[in-house]
C-alpha cells in the first residue's frame, strides 16, 4: 500500500470522528447558537452536553430549536447530545405528537424514575406518539433505555442499550424494533399489555435477567434475534397468544411458556428456533408420538399419549414443558443447568416422570395445577430452589423413590395442593428443608429417608410468618409415618387445627430414636428413649433429665399447659431448643441451651404466664430467647453467654429478643427489700470493673433490648459456662478443575472456650485431612475427573470438635479450550498475513 493511500484513509477516519464528535452542534439548538457548548466524551465519541428534553406537542420541536419541519422528507432531528436524566427525569421525553422526528446519535444515561408515565426514568420516552425513529443511540443505566407507551409506527433501530430495561413496548402497535444491542439489564426487550402487530427482529440480547419478555400481547413477530447468557429466559411468553417466533438463536437459556390453554396452543414456534444450536420442538394438539432425539428444548401443548425419552435437555430455561397435556411419559432423560425448571407441568394430568437425571436447575420438577401425576425413581441433585415443587391446586400426585440431594428444599407442597403422597424418597443435604407442607391438606409422608438438612419435615400454614396464628391456610390432616431422619427433625406450626388433625406415629425416628407426638392428653409419661417431643393440647407433664441434640426443635409445646422441663440439655438444634406456641404455665428450669439456632422460641399471643428460671443459654447464634409474641412471662436467674455472637453489648447486637408485651426479665422488689434480681448477661456484667459500685451483685444499669429491659442484671453468673467446642465453619465452597477440588471456608463465628487448633476436612462422610487453624482452604488432588465429591468441614479446639459445616460439592473435569478465543487467534493470524501481503 502506498503511503499517500494510508494518509488518505487516516484523514477520512479523522474527518468521520470529528463529524461524530460535533454532530448536533451544526444544527444550532436554540440557546447554543452563539456560544461554544460544553461537551461529554464517551467511548471515543464527543457529544454536546444538554439538559433533559421534554416535548409535549408538535410545536415544541420548533420552539426548542430542533431542525426540520416534521414532514417525512424533513423530520425534526435530535442528534449528537449527551443527556444525564438523573434526579427523576427522562433524558428525552416526547409526548402527544404526530409529526415525523428522528432521535439519533445521542448518549443518554442515568435517567431515574420519579413518576409514571411522564417521569419514568427513560433514556427515550415516547408517549402517545406516531411517526418516529430512534436510531444509533447509546443508552446507559436508565430505568428504561427506550420506552414506547401507546405509540405507533415507531422504528427503534441500531441502538446500544446497557442496564435497566433495554426496550419497553407498552400498549403500542405497528412498531419495528430491529438491530439493537441490549445487554446487562433486567428485561432486554419487553412487549407488554396489549402491544400488537410489532416486528422485533435481528436484535442481540445478552447478559440480561430475561432476554425478551412478552406479557398480555399477541399477534407480534419475533424473528432472527440472538440471545446469549440471559439469566432466566431468552424468551418468556405469558398469557400472550398468537405470536410468531422464527429463527431465533438462544444460548445458555431458552424459551419459557406460561399461561392458559390458548397461550400454549396458538403460538407459531418453528424448529429453526434453537437453544444451544439444537432445535426447539413445539408440539400442539397431538395424540401420540415420540419427541425427536435432537431437540434442545421440548414444549407440549394439549398433547396426549406422548413420550420424551433418552434426551439431553441442558442449559435451557425449562428443558421440558408439559402444558395442558395428558398421559405423557418422560423417561431416561438428562436435564442439567436449566435456569427455571428442568421439567414444568402446567394443567397436566396422569403423566409419569421416571428415571431421569436432573442436575443443577433452579427447580427440578415444577407442578402447577397438575393432578394425578407420578414422579418416581429420578435423581434430582443441586437444584437452586426445590427438587419437586407443587403449587396452585396440584393434587393427587405421587412422589416415589426419588433421590433428592444438595438443593434448597427437597419437596415443597404449597397451599391448595391436597391429597399428595410422598413415599420412599431419599432426601439429603438440602440446605433449607427436606419436605415442606405449607397449606396443603391430606398429605401423606411415609417411608422416606432424610438426613443432614436443617429440617426434615416442616408442616404449617402458607404464611410462613412464624407464629401461624390467624394467618393463611392451615395444613390439615397431614399423615407422617415411618420416616427415618438423621441429624434433622420435624417442625410443626400453625393454629390448633394443624396439630389436632395430624397423624404422627412413633415409628418416625431421628438418629435412631422415636419421635413422640402427644395430642389431647394429660398426665403423660414421656418415654426415656424419645428423640423429639411434640405436644398439642396436653397438660400436667414433666420432662426431666433428657438430651435433645441435632434435631429441628427438641420440644414443641402447642396449646398446652402446666408443663415442666427440668435438667434437660438442648444442643445444636437447627430451629430451636424449645418452641412454645400458644402454651401457658410452662416452667423451664435448670436446663442448658447450647449452639441451637435459637435457644427458646415463644410465639402466639396465648403464650402466657410461663416461667424460665436458672437456665444456661450459650452460643446460640441467633438469640438465647426470642419472644415473638406472648405476655406475662417471667424470665430471671438465667445465665446468657455470647448468644447472637454478642461480645460487647450494643443496641443492635443483643442476646435476646422480646416482641411480646408485659413480660418481665427480672423479679420485682421483694417485700422489705430495695430491688429484685434479673439475669446474668456475660457481655454486660463484664463490660467494665466498676459497673456495680455499691457491690450489691446488681449491675448499675439495665440491660436493654427491643425496648425491653432487665432492670436488675446480675454481676455474677448463676450458672457457670461449661467448656465449649467451636461452632461449625461457615460457607464452604468448592472450585473444581482438572484433577483437583479446591475447598474454601470462613472461620466459625465462635471459637468456643479455647482457641482453634485445626480444621478437619471430610469427603463423602469420611475423614480426609486436617489443616492448621490459620488455613481456611484445602486442595484435594486425590480425585477422579467426572466424579462428584461431597465435603464438609469441622473446627477443633482443646475442648473438642464442632458440628459439621453445611456440605458442599465439586466435580473435577478436564480443561476445555475456549473455542471463541481459538477462532480469534486464528483470525488475527490471518489478518496479519493479509496486511503483510498488501504492504509488500
């Protein structure tokens, strides 16, 4: 290439850059004609700095000095501006116009919401307008980058939208959205609320929560769009019938469909729509058939007697959607990393989900308004939310012999989901609960094996408000038989009907010991071999000299009275040591509460006239005692050490909580005396050496929490603190690679009574190694690629070993070269070769 040619090209580039940097200035915007305006430089382009623009009618274009006359041949032009729309403005608002206009080559940023619809925080807001073009703009970090509300015949083309909602089409028709880049926001492109006959084509949507969201909008065309790595869905369609989807490419998320029968059967979704380069198969109104083996995602609408088998449906939004279908067989498939659900059933009946491998989706199997289905013999692992989730009147389903591990919840049965049967499942290492029944009635839970989740079975109303009193729908007539639980237990809450209608047999075991449920009895003799004890409407009972370790709740007392708990220990129970729900005249004395999430919980306004005296509460990480509701309860002469992680007393960091009323945390002044006495609070009694100046054994200032006070906190302990092991290490995580699994964790929130000595690492439940107390990582290299390994960590001091941490898992795999980088390198090499040949 000759030097003169190079200089000519360089000059042309400089000329183009200069014209881009001064675009709009040449148009002479009113007040800017006679002075040199300030400029803003963004990504190498210089824009004229301009305040937000508001156009409320046709004449405002000319009044504000924008060039053009509003005809198709000479539209008004808004160009070359940088507009910061913060402080509750739209950067550019155009409303109630019919003239032709163009908004182009602007940088519009930081628009913030103030009110709807006129100050909506949009980069470009078009309200009740026609005949506009929005093109070649850069929009950054606005609430909405481009918003069309009641707009027609608008073209939104060749814009770059980053952050917020990229492009919103609301109650708008006959618009074209084409060739835009929409990235790193919430919804990439939203087509909502009566928007019809729009063309959305050839846009790129990447790294958004949802690439394209269509709601209550039909008769639109979506074609040739590209979606990459949008977190939930590439395309999500809800109650929006009669849309056309053609030749859209989706990577690492797929197509989500939700709504009524019409929504499931009226779409046009052609197989040239792809997920991870594999076709989407949309089958509707069909009887019989077998899903094509090359599918990347399968959607069925009003289909009967159909089989989906031996497929890999991975990295979709939903791998398989069954809408309003019947007698579908789903067998021997692999689902992996599907963002919302691996298998979704909506209005589907009498179908079988069997022998599938379901890994790492958000929900494994999701049932909504679906009846009579059987989910059996599946392996469901690592779901972000729930292994099997049932909602909205999903009834008479059977969940049988599945293995559900390492997720959030194992199985959830929500309000209105009645007459479901859960049996023979193995549910382990889920970090919230194994089985939750909230509001569903007539649920049978039997013959399941559950271990190492915080709670095995949680039954209560659908409000999850804690007290269950006067809230939501109760979970009535729950039947719990012959379940085997390890290091977890049963938690029942709600009003009296939940307890009175429940069947909970003694052949349920925790750590090999039976669970005892006493209902409508008095003068009960509690067997010495009990694990958990649950009492409902029970009176005149004494529970003495027992230990309750590693359950959900050691003792539950619901709507009962005249109960004594004495000389018992409660250790490391995931919800609490004792739960008092609507019970009165309960006395708890001379007992110890160590390492429970909460030592003692009191809920329900009918929890009254209870007495808690001379107990030890130590190292319970939330609170020693939490009174959520209740009145006229008396708490004194107890010793509180380091609950809630407390060290130095502060108003936001206290050892107890009391949201009831008229509860007393000390005795009143005795006859003839000058004061009463309260409790020993370790953080308060030891905060200095002069806080008992009259040496009467009472700290001179009350101990305050939640607006309540112990008026006579003790200077000296009434119950000595025993030697304590540390709490478990926090938040272990795995990072796996070729031939290794690297485990990291955080130190425990308490070292117990002595400094840490070491951490111990367990793999698949077996001791593997130990590291020093100042090391919070371990690299396991004695592993086989492709094998999943499970780990937990313990901490050790001179007293002993902590309980295990929450589990974590990792699978070592060989390194895979990143193909895009390889092609970039090849392209660069080729480009260098071409340049060298031309220079010669």
